[in-house]
């Protein structure tokens, strides 16, 4: 037996994560960054731009996923999530133009997080 064999058969340190758990964590991380960037926007406008871009990228990925023919989510939920992507793009533009705050974006993310946790009140 080589020295590498025990490593190959060793038990994993962390259990595999579900896609829902990964989505939840990404939404939580981005939501925290949005709120923090909003608070410090006067001193770090590029940080706000990055946080908004990351939020839009996440929503773009979600929209692409729900648009796939094999997506098993109910059609109504898929349509709502796609609408939220479109809204996120438009609202992010308004935030950058100083015509809106990030609060509605954070609220949307939080509602989706509750839905991912099965707490209801999601999209």
C-alpha cells in the first residue's frame, strides 16, 4: 500500500452541498455585500458597482437556468424568477443613476432565500 492510498479512501471532511444550499449562500453573500456597499457608496462607489454587477450576474445565471427546457420548477415560478432577473437589471441601473436604493434588491434576494429554505414568502 502506498502512502497515497489512505488519502484516496479517506472520508470527506465536509458533506456534499445541495444546489439549494449553494444558491442560498451565494444570495446571502451578495445581499450582505449590497447592503455594505450601499452604506459606504460615498467613499467606495466602485464597490457598489461591483456588488450590483455580482448581483446581476447571479440573477443572469438563475434566469438562464429557469429558461432551460429541462428545468423542473413549475412554469409560474420559472416565469416569476425570470421577471425578477429583468427587474433586477432595471433597478440596478436606477441605483447607479442615484434614482433608487438597493433595499428592494436586498428584499428580493432575502425573499428568495426564504423560499430556498422552505420558509414560504418566496417568489
